């Protein structure tokens, strides 16, 4: 008697492709709204700002389809959508600043949209490198605490630097050297998210079973939940002291989830 074979597990890559095309159409509509409202017609920029998320998304999709066929199908379309809308918003701000400068009799040379396209390309290369090198994300769990320390280092670094190297508009979240600026907290977000996920997976049994009930709610033991709580409190303290309330809320939301 032959054994019944289990049906193959769907990879859902086609779902990812459809959602990504939908995301590009949303970006295209947003850029069309900007150009139509401002100029009354559609120009060549519409094709360019649609091509950036489409090309980047298609390259990433093909690599994911080959290297990580069982990856979550929602993450990449969400990234394409957010990156594309961010590009449109920056372009809209560039147009407004250019018009403002023109009305004042000056030339506007600080367009940020082209640099955003460059950062998109850099992000795509880094994404491809990570997904190709780290085939199994579970290996990161071995280095959870090292990753947490690295994340805290990036988070604290701007706060310990002199204000002239780290402060912009009252927020000390930058590193500025020789005209180049970067937010190390962006790297900290990724690293601390990896730590939180690794910690919760390794402690899922004791966090769900061992603890005390208070007001009808089961709370985990302090020694089990302590490391994550300490990391979160340090993050919030550093970010609030540096006046980075947006990232503080992001980490708070991550902790609550």
C-alpha cells in the first residue's frame, strides 16, 4: 500500500509579485498626482519615479524567488511601497523648495530625490548580499547578545559624541563627518529587532508557562524577561535624552508587540 504524499507547500512567490506590482501602481499614482497637480500634465519624471521601485523590486523578487522561495510574501511589497512613496514625497518637497527659491530670486541646488535613488540602490545591494550570505536566518540566534550589544553601541554613539558631530535640529541622532551624515540608529533598529526576536524564540516556553498571574494577566518571571526589558529601557532612555521621540515610539511598539 503506497503512502499518501503530502501536497507541496506553496511558496507564495506569485502572491509577492502581484502585491509588488500593486505597490508600484500606487507609487505611480502618487507621482502622477504630484505632477498633475503642479504642472497640469504628466512628464518624463513619472516614468523615472515608477521605474526605480519597479526595477529594484523586480531584482529583489527574482533573487528571493531563487534563494529564499519560502520567504514571507508581504515584506518585499511593503518595502517597495514605502520606499517608492518616500521617493515621491522627497521629490514633492524638492519641487516646493525649488519654487520657493525661484520666487526669492535664487537657484535651488539641494535636490534630495536623486540621492534617495542612490540610497535605494545601496540598500538593494546590501539586501541581496545579506539574503545570499545568510541562507538560514536562524543562525543569527547564536549571536543574539552580541547583536544586542552592537545595536546598543550604534544607538549610544551619537549621544557620546560632541554636539557638532551629532546634533541636527536639536536631535542628537546623527554622525556628521566631512559633509557626510548618517543615523546609526537605523542600524540599531535592525540589530535590536533581531535580538528581540531571537530572545523571545529561545525563551518562548518559559515566558508562556512560568510566571505569576496578576489581575487576570499572566506575567513572565523577571529573570526570564529581564534582558529584553533592560535592553528596551536603555533604548528608550538614550533616545529620549537625544530627543529622538519617533524612534522611541518605534522601540516601544516593538517591545509591546
